[in-house]
C-alpha cells in the first residue's frame, strides 16, 4: 500500500484516495480478489488503473462500454500509462499493433468487451499472457438477480479461472445484497473483500411529480424554461419519444437533441460531444446514454418516463452532480408507464414451441455446426438478445461449446486491375490470390468470395484464405467488406433430451420475466412510499437508515405521492372484430399462431416474425398498447378453449 500511495501521487496527481478505493486495492494485494460497489462517478476506475502499475503483467478490463474505453485510454496515455482496447471499430493494422504490444509485454491495460473471449485466437493468446488483474466492470450483469442483462457476462467467472488469472476485481455501481452475494460466489471473492461504500448522494434533491400523460411534455418544458440553465439529461423509454420530446424542447427554443440506439454511431458520437462541451445543453435519451461519460457538472436529470427499476434509476440519477454541487433529479410519473415497462418484460419471453424448434434444429444434426443468430432469431421468432441468452444457457449447462465467430461472405474491390495487383506481389502470394479470385464471383466492381467454399475447392485452410483477404485492405490494395456473421458450436452431448432442456430454458426465462416485473413494482413502491424516498433507496441496496434525508419530495411535503391513473379497461369486443382477428392469425400462422405471439401483436411489441410478415404496420398492431400484456394474454387464452 505504500507503493500504491506513491503511484497515486506521482502518476495520477492525487493526494489521497476516495472512500473505498484504498480498501479495494488492499484487498487485491491481501486476498487476490475484491468487489467494489461504488456509486456512479465515485472513482471505480482507479481501483484497476492504479494496480495495473503495481503488479507485473497486463490488467485486462472487461467492459461493454466503448465510450468508457476511449475516454479512459486517452487519460491513461496522457499520464504515461500504456493502454489500448480491442474492439470491432479498430482496423486490422490497429488490432495487430495492440496484439504486438500485448505479446512483447509493453501493454499495461487492455480493454475488451465480454464478447471478445469467444474468439478462439484471442482466448489462446490470453492463455499465454501473464494476466496480473482481471477486472470486470458492470459486474452485476453476471448475476441472475442483476439488471442490464448481457448473456456473455454469465461466462466471465469461468473464463477467469480457465485463463488462470492472478487477481480478480469485480466492479459495479448498483448491487443489492443478493447481487453482492452472487458476484462473490461466482468469482470466489471473500466476504471481507466486498467493499460497499454506500449509495447516499446528499447533494441530489429527489423530486417526484405526478402528471397526466397529456400534460407531461408541457410540465417538462415549463421546468426547463423556468430554472437556472444547466447541463441536463431527460430520460425516456422509447426511441420515438426521444425524438418527439427533443423536437418539442427545440420548438420552445431550448438547446435539446435526441440520443438513442436507433441513430448511427457517428450521429450519437456527435450529439454526445455537443452535450459534453456545454454547461447548458439538454440531451433527451433512452437508457443507452450516459454510461461511461465523465461529465461532473450535470445539474438536472429528468425522468420523462418511469425507469425500469431502482438499479437503473440509481445509475441514471447518479450522473447528476458528480462535482458535489446541488443538483435536481425529477421524476414525472404516471401509471401508463408501469404497463409499458411490464409489457416489455412479458414481450421478451419466447413461446415453448419456439424454444423446442430451436433446440431440435441446433442439436439434432452434426456435432459441429455453424449458425447465424440473425437467421435463427427470424426462423424461430425469438428476439436476438433472448436467442443469445438461450445459447449461453446451453453453454453453461455444458450442452454446447461456442467457437470463434466468423463471416460467411467477403467482398473485395481492388483499386487497380487484378493483373497489376498480382504483378506487384511475390509469386507465392500472387498465385494464391489469383486462385482465390478465380473461385469468386465478379460484378461491376466487387468480387464476392465464400471463404469456406474456396478453401474446399483449393484444399487449403480457411484461415489462410481470410488472412490473404485481410491483407488486401491492410496493404492498401483495395477495400474489404464482410457480411453474414456466423457462430461456430460443438455439441458436447451425444443425444440431449430436448424436452428436458426446453423445460429448463423456459423456467429460466419465466423467472427472469417475473424479476423484471418485480423491478417495475419496486419503482412504484419508491415513488408512492409513505416515508423518506432516499431512505427507501438506500434500504433497497442494504444500506439501512431511518433518519430522514431532508432532500426528497416526501421530506419536504410530508405527503405520499400518488401517480395519476391512466389504465384503460380491456374490452376486446369493442375495439377488435374477433372473427376478423382470427382470420388474420390464420393467414399469418408463423407470426400469430400462439396466444403469446398474438398478445405481442395487440400490445404493439415487435418480434422477428411480426417484422418479417410486415405486421408492425397493420392497423391492429398496438391496438391494446395501453393494456397489460398479462390481461391481453389471459383473454386470448380463454378464446382458445
């Protein structure tokens, strides 16, 4: 720890540790593992950045946030620490330079996404590398009780053991006692090495304002017009709402722009930079915004819609007032939001028939097989994230093992005629490249190549074909495009029990559905709680306190908040011609064969089959979007009897 204090001052320019940081670093030194549960913006990153300079070997930081990777790498390079990232945005030449530094030992920190460990070549290289510290950010994602679920995270604890890493550090901003227990169990972290600093933010005023849907935008505009200017975030549930509200604020002459996952990467980056460089700009965003962004002077965070859980709410309001100055977080709530959020949870759960057909396809053939998750998602009407989760569950059950992802199709556009390109190369490479192009299809400008087929035709390794094709762009001979992402799997069980596996997977998905619905109810309890809202929030995370905070709506008004009712009574017969609806279901049997599929359609929840059948544009799509999915599903099931 003496060395750590010296590094803190000399390399990071800091005179003292923030609360919890010293304990985490000491736990890594003493126990070889630690869990850091710190509020958003309280210095989690130093807990792996500083140890990276203490221990011999490379520190691998697993994070889903490219924005965080870029910001931290820029900072580390500025203080003389060799750091890099490996992700899909890097060119081949950039990736090879990172690999070289990793191989020669000059790299101190390497940032990667969790999906990177499915790459066999990368995994093999990591197996030959001295990993001093394996740091997992957003570690709550590995817990079945966690939120912001990412299936790839489920495998990280096992990955850390397979790679024989010397130390493990898990980090998150939000973890209930059950999530803390889950993370510690998965990574074998001693209870004494779990450092939870508490979640109280005394500089934040927690405000809750019930509104009716028709007045919500007007209320938000009024708030933003009649308070001192300050950097602001407005969180919404839907992408369309982000665009709509940003437009309404702009019409009121407020500096506002939308941000959501439906925008192009460069558009999102441009909006993010526009917002970061200002002390008064407003971004209207879905939950995709804010993670990993280092901006201390956010004065206001508004929730136009209810957040989907207390964990999400805690993270999102944690982006306000990181500089310690007074800031306001306000929630404009009404009950229709509860239905919308619960419906999202119900809409993710696949049908039993979809799971069974998926299992029969992937487990009923050869022991080694390649699949397109996009094609499987469309064919079996299972959302992409849910499909990836199902495949991950099968891995954890040791039914299959995933190999390196690859692309099934390559397209090449040369920047000069093929004979001139071949003439510029050494004979061995020239002959191979000529043979590849002779076995490809040529259009007006582009050669289309199937590496698998060409490798078979030429009786050489597929990897050799891919390496030669990659070199075309790397050496400036032309442009390369890839498509048809494929996943390679090996079946580990000779004759798996499809029925038993389907039951197991359905139980997991249904349990997760109930967890997500419970999260929404927790938010409702926070808002309507007859008591200090800050204390309710702290108690949820196991930080028990009874003294009123003095900086929340309840403490100021001493009155319980009641949300405005917006629920619409379900009456199928008045809004839908049932006979006509059954005819539509018969016509589109792939998309509407089962009651759960029909409920998705009527509640306005998209699915691969609905999109493929172009039913998301049908007049009845979303006819019951204000109604509970559970109610609609129950009604439809009575019609089947």
